[in-house]
């Protein structure tokens, strides 16, 4: 039986999130970060590759929205962008075995979209992580842990993000874990 796109209503969206510089700091406010989600919050290397390894059937990326828009004030501050400066914003669902596991949001300042960076606007349904980790130009900074403002069951409660640097430019990648990713019994 062929797998369909993610079987999940499209009302899932990136929630407001409080960011902490370390897992330990976030754990002071939410002990859940030390539970089954800990593995996913601390994956080194390609998060996409870890998700692909968890899949029994198929992994795919579903684009929710992408284009030029204003980052949130907190994202702009983290990227040292001027207020109201536009960036390329990409939001996707990372799906495994026909179900969404992660919502991802990438904020790419315009100065990162020149030269080889033009590819970042034309990824389509290819995973961003595959591009970033296959290019020696990009270096990931430290992981931050996020505690999401919970809207309802099934929405992200925990997240992680990091800056990727290439020379003088940096982009911000956030991954928002849907509970079904880490509450299932078949961890990697």
C-alpha cells in the first residue's frame, strides 16, 4: 500500500517557545527534557539522518510555507538582524512512515542567499539537513533547548535549535518535536 502524505491536520504550527542555552537549564523548568525526548533533543550530526534511521518505511519532507517574511523579534535578535528585515523563512513537516514527527522552521537572512546559498531557496521537498551536513562550508553552533507553549495534545512541547555559520552569515534552524516521535516504543 503506498504511503500518503502526513496524515495530520494542517493546523499544526510552530508554537511560541522559550529558549534555553542548555538542556540542563531547560530541565530546571521542565523535567520532561530528561525523559524519552532527550535523545532527540541532543542528536549530534544530522537530525534528518536520525529520523531516516527511525523510519521503517519512508521519510519525507512536506513544505508548509516558505518565502520572504519577517522573522519573529526573538529570531531577529538571535540572528543580529535589524527589526523588520526580511529573511527567507521555510516551515516544513518532517514525516516518517506517513506521520508527522517534527515541525521545522528555518530563518535564512538574505546575505546567506548569495553564491552557493541560492540553493537554500530551491530545496523543494529535500531536507535542509542533508544539504547543510554535506557541505563543509557550514558549521553548526551549540544546540539550544526550547520549551513550547502547549496549545493542545499532539502539538510540540519540546524543541531544539541551532545556528549554522558559513563565513560571516548565519541561519537559524529550529526543530519542534511532536510527542509521537519520542513517546513511541520504537526509539532508534
